C-alpha cells in the first residue's frame, strides 16, 4: 500500500469544502475535487473509498471546527489570551468555569441566585454567538457546507449522534437551563434554529443585502435570539 | 409570431420551480426544464428570452404567492370562510381591519391602548405565521426555491424593490410597530430572519429531523419569534 500523507488528506477535505460550498453536491465529482486538490482521482481513492465517504469526512471535520470554537468560547470567560488554543483544546475537559455555571444553575432557587445564573448563561452564550460570527466571517465556506450537508440526503443519524457527543458540554448547559427555568421548555431543535441558524441567515444575508447588515444588527440579533429562547421575566 | 398560451407559460414556471428546488441552479438547463414541462427548448424561448429571464419570472411568481398568502392572513381576522379567496385578493385593498390596526398602533399612548395594539399585532402576525407554515407544508418547493434564489447571484435589487412594494401592507405595519414601541428598534432584515426564515428552517428540518418536529414546536416557535422581535414588557 502506498504511503498516506496527512497533509494530502487535509488538502482533500479543504478541496471538498470549497467545491461543494461553491457549486453544490450535484456537480461536485471526485474528479473535480481531485483536480482542485492537485492530485489524481486514483490518489483520492487511497484515502476515501468513494465520494460519499469523502463528503462525510468533510462534514465531520467542518462540524468539529464549529463545535470546538463554540465550546471554547462557552468555556472561556477570561480574556481570549488566557484561553487555550483551539488546537490543544479538549471539549471533554469541562473547565472549572462550566462546573461552576452548572452548579449555579442547579442550585438557583431564590430570585437572586436565578438572576445570577441567568446572567452567566446569557454571557456564555453571547460569547459563543460572537465566536461563531467571527468564524463565519473568517471562513464562510464552513457554514455554507454545514448547512447544505445537514439538509441533504447525505446526513445520517449516526453523524448527528457523533456531533451531539462532541457538543455535550453545550447540550448539558441547555438541559440545565431548561430545568432551572432560565430557558423556555422547548425542544433542542428550536434552540438550534433561533440561536445558531439565525447566525447563518445573517452571514448569508450579508453578501447580498443592500445596504449590508450592520455590526449593530449582529449585536441586536444575539439579544433577539436570547429573548426567543429565554423565559420571559 | 406563434400563439402564446397562458397554460404553457404557467407550466414552464412550475417546471422551473420543481427542477431548481430539487436539483439546484447549476444543473438546471433550459433543455431540462423544457423536458420536464413537456415541450421543446424552442417553445421555451417563445416565452422567455433565456434561462435568466425564466428564473426571474419563476422567482417573482413564487414571491407573489408567498406574499399574497401572508397579506391575506394578516388582513383577515375573521374566520377563513369569511375571507376572500387568494385568487381574488388584491393586496392594495387594505381592508378595514388593517386601517383600524394601524390607527390603534399610531394612537397607542396609554399602557392600556398599547397593550391592546400589541395584542392585535401579535394575533395578526400569528395568523401570518400559521398561513406560511401551511403553505410550506402544501408546497415545500416554494420555500426551497425562494431561499435558493434569494442567496444566489440571480437576485437583483430591482426584484427586491418590486417585492417590497407588493408586501407594503406588512412592511408598513412593522414600521408602525417600531414607531409605537411595540417592536424593537431593529432593521427589517432582522424581522425577516427571526419571523420568516425561522419558518423555513423548521420546514427544512422537518424532513430530516428524527424524531420529526412536533406541531407543538411549530406553535412554540411563533412565540419565540414574537419574543425576539417584540419589546420586552
């Protein structure tokens, strides 16, 4: 068997990401991806058995990057310099901050402690929002690919479960937020739509809106998303 | 010049809608649309000078249907039997109901009158929400096409302005809602994203979510959308 090269594998995922987000699934063939990555179709098959496997691997890589950025922002209440780099960050770490936020939520009984826990959860989700908006500005193809794949026939339950495991820290916080009465009693899919898919709508609209969507609107949009998911006071 | 037939023209728009929403813009050629509509490519060019003109006409037809349904629901506080049919309905009619809602909003000064105007506007937007969800269930291709076109290079400022004119009744209500302090001081694009694009996200998620999105979630989603756009009490 020929030597497999990690750089080539990464180049393949990047080429798939670019090709699919620009041209869609239908016209993106293995031959086209190979050409974009500067290799022969034969080389592609050394790494992935078919187009389907290549698309799935790209989706999982894209989802990993989005989830890592979200969890890092959620877990890092201090300055960004103090936080660990995305590379080294392990979502399973559950830093002290998260442990204390979860304790605050679970013990919130009086109006005062509930208010403090609400404030903490809102701040943490606000950081996630900002971090995802920045990520979307830096790498617009990421969200485009993610959205396309999520609503295609390529999406499978097993991929969803794998991603939910990676995002467990966030999902736990949502569950505790609901339990403690900070968040509305709503299905996770509604939190996803109002808190995360609205970011994608904003980013998507940015390119084609005249005038372009302002920074102020991005800030207001987080407040709107929060009002959508939080219990009314 | 050969005879132009309104049924054929309509069949062409329907075929474009179906082909694009199923396969995307990139692979949808005039030849493919012609075949789906059961006519020769030559016949297509009797009606539309090129693919671009055909796509634009389809978009305007799709937008017209969505806007008509929205405005009819917004304008019809009585039972649906009492309302006019979609076919006969003229958005420019501005029925008595809208005139009185606008008067309520413009004159809302005391806490009581503001509360009543808020209730009326929320009810009217709730009917719009329900009507659009029903439309999406009946004709899923409509929203898929609309979303794809809106974020493609085919979208132009002139098309947007034409649609805003058709939706004037709704846009006026949003403007007055902001003026009277019922709605947040936010850009129209944020109202669109939280009130309308969330419907598309729900419909899109319905096909691929396991378990499927419940009716209860659809109802809760309107409350969330309202909380997002309305001033906090």
